[in-house]
C-alpha cells in the first residue's frame, strides 16, 4: 500500500503538505483497519472459545470412548485368553477321557478274565468237592442201605431160624428158599434205599427237580409224535364239532381250556410263566419264554426279558399257597444268573435276577435274596393275558402266518419275537390280522 502511494507521489509530484495529510489519512485508515481486524480477531477468538466449550464434552466423550475401547480391548484379550485356555483344557480333558476309556476297557477286560478264571477255579473245586462227597456218600449210602435192608428182612431170617432144627430135608429146603428170598429182598431194598438217598441229595443240589417230581410224567409234553386228531376236539362234544365252523371250534376250545379246572400242574405253571411274560412285554421288554421252550433243560431260566437298559433272568414258581419258597431256590436262580453273565460278558452289569411266585418266601430266603441282589415278587397272581401265538414262518410255498393254540404240539417251541408277530386274545383277532390255523387241523385237510 505505501509503495503504491509512493509511486503516485513520484508520478504526480504532489507537495509535501499533501503528502503529510495523505500520510495521516493513510495511517488513520490503517489504524481503523487494524482496529477492525482486532475486533474480528477478538470475535474469532470468542468463537474459538465457544467452539472449544462446545467441543469439550465431545472431547470428554471421546476420551471416555477411548478408555472404554481400551477396556473392551483388554476384555476381548482376556476372553481370547480364556477361550484359548478352555480349548487347551478341552484337549487335555479329551485326552484324559480317551485314556480313561482305554484304561476302563482294559480294567473291565482284566476283571472279566479274572472273574472267569475265578469261576473256573470255583467250578473245578466244586466238582472235586462234589466228587469227593459223592464218593464218601456212596460208601455211607451203601452201608446205611445195607443196614436198612437187614432190618427190613430180619423177619425172614427169624422165620428161617425157626425152621432150622433137626434133619428134615423138606424143612431145610424151606429154610434155604426163605434165605434166598431174603437175599433177593435185601438187594432190592438196598438199591431202592440208595436211589432214595441219591434223589434226596440231588434235590439239595438241584431244587428244580422238585418241580419235576411234583408233575406227573404223563403231564409233560415230551412226545415228538403228531397227534392223531385235532387237540381242540378234546374240548368239544360231537354235536359242537359237527355244527360249528373252524373259527367257532377254536374259540370255544380255547375258552374251555382257559376256564378249565382240570389243568395239569405243568399247564398251570406254563400259564403263570406266560402271564409274567405278558406283564414284561407291557413294560417294553422283549421276551423269550425260555422255560416253556426248553422244558426240563431250562436251567432255572423260565423267562429272559430284555430291554435296551437291562436283561432280566426270571424264575417263576406257581405253588400251592401252603408251600413256602426256601433259599435253595434262590441259590439255583443265582447260579443260572452267574452262568448267563459268563456267557454274555459284555452285559455283566446289566443282568438282574428276578424271582416271581404266587406264594411267599421263608425269612431266610428273603435275606439270601437281599445278599444276592435278587428281586423278589411274592404273592403275585396271574393276570388276564393273550394265549394265541401268531407266528410268521416259511415253508416250501413261501411265507406263512399261523396261529397256535395252547393245546397244539408246536405251541411251546414257537417264539413271538419278529416284527408282525404277536399274542392275540381271540381267534377273530388273529384271523383279522391275516393268520390261520395250521393246515393239519384247518381247511381242506381238516379232520371230519
């Protein structure tokens, strides 16, 4: 600006006075402008201060956010550290679990091996003890039986001695004949006594023999011969047989069998086993009626009931109410339970013994059951259960759907276990499901 006015003065040669006033005016202008600039600077300063005051809370928030961000970062680092630690612990736990499972398998394997070895040793010792006892008992049995035979035939000896005098030939022959008869009687009595003693001994070792002794031999279904006529005919008279249809015959025969008061002990025992089996099936168990299927070879396992969680070895006793179950029957069940566990080592912990009876146990038998961990169900009556076995099989023509009645020869050996098979209450229920009676007693081959 000054240089501009200097150039003007130099160009127009203005007088010094003018220059002076012009300078004054110029200074005044400059001062005025400076004052305005100062005012503007002051206003700007005030605005800056106002902005600083407005921005101050934001700066505080920013600082707070920065602090929180640092806290979150630390928290994130801590979480990452914990996750890393958790993963390491998971890996360590998985390694420990794998090691534990392996050790458990080895321990279980060793336990089963030791258990099997111990059982084998006990069985060997038992066999030796039994052999030794039998040898000693055989000697004592013969001695006691001989004494009993001498005592029971002593009357014949007295008779012979009463005739043994003089020299009469006929009388001497009678004496010899009497003594010969006594010798024969002694031998027969001794054999009979030995058989009785051995039977009593076997009854102590194998209490299941009592069930066989309580059953008439003729009651046991031991024959493999096909009967000559339809067994349902035994429950119908001639008029009923002639007038009724096959379905009506079978149903009437079944009803009369169920309500019969003349069942054999074997039939009643089988019904009781089927009743208990039905109750097990109602509770979700798969059932093998082992006792009915195996007959005298059931090993004390009347029912084998299986579920995903456990297996039950069940023994059933349907006796007269006045009879009491003693501890030897619990020992028999425990023995067959141990053998089942040996035969199925992988199921060792899940196999349980159950004793079911319609009568009661002695106090000693109850204590034995507690010690052996056998479940006891006393005074348990039969329930209403289906008796018709609807079985799916095969023959030369393909698949067969046959129903079996309790009086049929194949009834006991038929097992209901495959899909589609079931127990039916009525003949019509079986027929509606597509089952028929065997052609031997039905249809074009039926007896007339």
